């Protein structure tokens, strides 16, 4: 009888953990061949982003220079070396992570009309991080 109680209790705990894991505040999106996530507003989202950051090879961070505050609602455009758009989106928070094929890219971040361009080279199993800071 004790065993049956333990099995029932363990099953309930496992089910609870699985339902919490499925309610992650961050949902991956796909555009063409690129899978990406953005967010990082609040402790839950930051934790969720950090938990899956290893799955993405390009990491972008958006912030303000004087205050150090994070920025969101940043328009992001990523083009490959031929100028083809591979991702065009608006960030849901101060972080955006993307899975890109190895290659060279130009990343453009636009916050309220202030545009910053940065180059990124992605090689196999290498992660590249870029920070965009506005005055």
C-alpha cells in the first residue's frame, strides 16, 4: 500500500513539473530557416532565456548607454553575405537569440529610428554575442 501511495505521489509531482515546463514564457519562432527567441523582460523570462541559450549560436543584447537600462521593441534585420534577408523581426525584450547557418551576416538593430549595423561571423559550434547600445 505504501508503494502505491509513493507511485501516485511521484506521478503527481512529475505531472506538475511537466506542466510548469510547458508553460515557459519564451516560445521559439521560425522564419524561413532561422529559429529564434526574444524576450528577457522579468525574472521568469530571463531565467527561461538563460536555460536555452546554448541552443542558439547568435545572441543579441539591447541596452541604453547612459542609464544601462535594457531596450525592447528593437527592429532586427539579419542579412547574409549576399544581402539576402534571413531574419526580420521586432524583439520582445532586451535579448534575441537565433540559430543561423555558419557564415557571415550583417545584423541591423533599429530603435526609434536610431540604426546600428554590426557584422557577425558564425562558424561551426561557435557562439557569437553582439551588444547594441544606444545613447
